[in-house]
C-alpha cells in the first residue's frame, strides 16, 4: 500500500453519483436493502462516489448473508487503493469483520498484518487485530496489540475497554478494573465500559456495586438490552427475584428473541416455584436455539421437578 489512488482521474458522472448516494443512503438506513443496492449499482467505476458506494454495498450484502459477494466487493475497493485512507481502512475493517463472523480468523489477521506492514502505527488495525486474536482465545497476544495501540493513543477509550476484556480473559481482574476506570475517566458515558465493569464486579461478588453501575448505564441508555439483562442477573444473584423478573421482561419487550433473558427468566421462575411459567420461558428459548445444551438441561431438570 505504497500509493493511494482512485480508479480513474475522470470525475464524469459525479453529480449523478452524489444523487444516487443520496437516494441509496436513506434506503440503507431504513433497511430497504434491495432498493439501496439498486441505487449503488448505478454508480459507475469512474465516478468519485464509486468506492464509498462499494463499501456501503458490501455492508448490505453482509447483512443479507451474501458473504462471498460482500468479500468480493471489499476486495474490489482494496485492489483499487483509494486516495482517501478512510475508505481503504473502512473496506479493510468491513472485510475483516465478515471474516470474523465466518470464523476465518487467519484470513482476517492477514488483512491487518498487511495494513500494519504499510502503517505500523495504524491504531485501528492494531486494535482490531487484537480483537481477532481475542476471538481466537489468544489473549496474551491480543493484549500486546492493545498496549501498542495505547502507546500511540493513550486516550483511546474503546481500546482501553478491549484491553480490559483481554485482562479479564487472563484473570488479571485488578488490572482490568484499572483499564475500565481509565476508559470511564476519558468517556464517562461509555456504556460498554460501564457494562463490562459491572459484569466483572458481579463475577467478583460485588453485586451491589455492579447493580449501581448497571442502573447508571441505563439512565444514559434505557434501551440497552445487554445491560438490562445483566442487571436482572445481578438482582437475581442478590435474591431480588421479582425485580430481576421485571428487568428480564423489559429486555424481552425490546428484544423478544433474547435467549439470555428468556433462560434467566426461567431460572428465576423456577426458584419462585412458578414452574409452568418457567417452562414457557425455557421452551421459547429452546425454539430459538434448539442446540443449546444448557437450556435443554434446564428443561430436563424442570420436568423432573414437575413430575415429583
């Protein structure tokens, strides 16, 4: 990546390209994916907006599960090597994200290695290479990536959150809390940092502290389902079953297919002796993920209780 250039110096058709982007982007935001694709497909390779459209097109194809097509679109952008480095980085990161979802981790690492060979101080590539290594369970190596990124940008709150995640995986919990506190000093409204800190406190048995932080996060974003579910779990652990149920029900209003909320709701209902209601929650969870062994075991254990 020694030179960045557009596909063509010819800017002919740019007004049409701008119009098509303006048509396609709202359709994309409204999840009208096929219509958005039709608009982006009309943008010519000689138009200034072509590479931006290709990035958006790749994202849509990925959302639609057409991953091979999405990967080819992102490869197209990377082959051209756009003059704007943001477009290149976006295509590289989007392509790597598709590969991560497909668990093609080595290919994703190769992409980031290529980016870092050209730009060793590319914080985005260092951070996301760390994320791939973390996906692979290689937390020590992931931690090195995050630390390198933080040497370049010490005030990068998202990287601190990721660093904490790897430290938790390495059971270095005190260091993880320090990293999360650092992220929150930089960005007090970082919901992910708040949620992760509360999760760790909950695991350490500091449930009251965890609940306080979950609720602070929910004051900022009342519709953040993972935090609602985690707060419900913390309330259940502290013996506040009815309050836990209220949180699980709120999560399911926002996300009716949330398996974690359904499973934990079932567990709380079992503890309360409300077996029939628990079975309904468990069966709903199993219908969403028939291969989940933990849910299957919960149902089997509950059926034994019901038969006794």
